[in-house]
């Protein structure tokens, strides 16, 4: 990021307009390759991860009400996160004034057309062939097929174990491919920042600063809402829960990955008195279906791109976007920079320029730190709430941290 910042500002200062455009075009080749690599993994990644994730939800029927309560909480909080994300970006308008569309001469030149209405959206929902949907990266069609397939795998039970194992192996391979692709992220970030600054100068930094600031403000609102809702069943115990999940959240923030905080979060919740059997079930489920920070980011980033290109997304189309993201943001939580993959799959449905993804790539790492921490907070609160609903605490007295347990960051 720093190297791209310096390079872009120097290029903008010493090159004329035509030379800056040619310089940016060279760098755009790099970011274009990265964008195509991301598009390459969307379909197979969604297919394998969703089928394998849903295929294991036979545990819900075994654990019964615990799994049902967990899923109700996950869906409700995810819906809340999407509403906050879309509302915040509409009110704060971080993309306003970015004038990115000027670079493309016109909005039409940026490849923007009319977004689908409800009727065409529903008609487009069902794939004629899963292979056709995969070849064209029709994200929602892949998700719909995956839901059917995963549910069927779960319903068949033992007879489908071999197939489920193969699909899980495919998901593991896709995770590795995604890791390879994301290794190129630093190069793409350098190229995205340098190319943008070389043509637009330092003024774009104001837009980036507003984007990051507004996003963190939206995250704080989301945290406040989750804590307020969780405090209803947890009561005064909410303070003790927040105290012990602080350390895992800081680990996630500093490493930009929610998974790094998983062992510490599991230990913290168990240490303050929650039943390990409940937490061990709810937490992994949450890591697959309750990454609320990433979910909110997808809505925020998609609307930011529309604003940056001067494109108006109507309320009914925003509702469609919300419903789409409710589906596409699930099942790929373990993927590095999964939110970028989801946003990349969302843009074509609303005819938003795919090049807009390169705008957020430049500062995605800064926002990834925040959303990773919120993911951990959300899953910690979810596990505590479900455990409390099940009345699994050993005593009805307020939760206290056991001697020898430190809630300080490691």
C-alpha cells in the first residue's frame, strides 16, 4: 500500500495526462489478472463449500433445538448486518464525489446497464444446468443448486458419506487454490493504488479515507446492536462475556483472520462457565454461517462501488441485493478475503462495473482487520446466547472469570 501510494503520487507529479494514462494501463493489466483469478474461483468455491457445509447439518436434527436456535440467531443477525451496511452506506455516502466514472468517460462506457427487477430476478434464479451456471459464474444459480444438493446429501445420510467426503476434498483443494490467488493480493494492491493515484492524484485518498472511516463507524453500530440484543438473554453476564472475547477479537484484528482466534474463543467461553458441548457445536456452525462483519462488508462495498461510479441503485434493487447477499455470503467463511469473492459475484447481477472491485482491493486489508474482529465478536455472542437459552451454565449466579484465566491479549 505504501509503495503504491508513493509510486502513484510521483507518477502523477512527473507525467503528463497521456503518460499517466499509459502508466495506469500497464498497472491495470496486473489488477485485471488478479480480478480474473478471483472470478475463476467463485463458482467451484461456492459449490463445494456450500454443499459440504449444508451436508453436515444433520447435526441440527441430532442436537435438535440447539441447532435450530443457533440458525435462527445466525439468520437474524446476518439480516441485521446487511440492513445496517446498506443503511450506513446510503446515509454516509462514502463513494460520493469519487468521480471514478469520469475515468471511463461515461457511465455507459463503464459497462453499466439496467439492474434486474424482481420478476426477471426470480426468473433468472433457477439454472437450466449447473454446468452452464458454473461456466458463466452465475453465483445465485450455483447457490440455489448447492442448497438443493447439500440438503439432499444430508437427507440421504450414511449412503452419501463417500460423496460428501469427495466434495469436502474438492473444497479443500479450492481453499488451497484460493490461498495461491490471494498470495498475489499485495501485488494487486500495489498496482491498484499506484494506477489510481497516477491518474487521479491525491484527491482519491480522501475517498479512501472516508470509505474506511465510514465502514468502521458502521461496524461499531453493528457491534452495539448485537450487544444490545445479546444482553436480553444474558443480562448482566454480558459484561463478563465481552471481557473474555476481547482477546480473541484483538487476535483476529491484528492477524486479519477470524480463524486465528477460534481456539482462544472456544477456551474463553468454556472457562467462564458455558458448556463445552454447546459451544463446540455452535461456534463451528457460526464460523460457517455467521460471519457478520464480512456479511455487512459485502453490502457496504457493493453500494460504495455503485456510488463511486455515479450509479443509482433503487430501493427495490437494494432489497434484491440484500436477499442475494443473504445467500451468497454463507458457506465460504474459511476462505481468505472471502468478502472480495462475494462482492465479485454480486456486481454482475446489478450490472455494476467489475473494475469497481479494484477500488476496494486497495484498502481491503484495512477493512478486513475490522470485519474479522466483528466476526469473532458475533460468534462469541451467538455461542453465549444459545448456551444461555439452553440453561447450560453450572450455576445461576453471575458469570465470573475463573482464577488463572487472563482475558488480556496474548
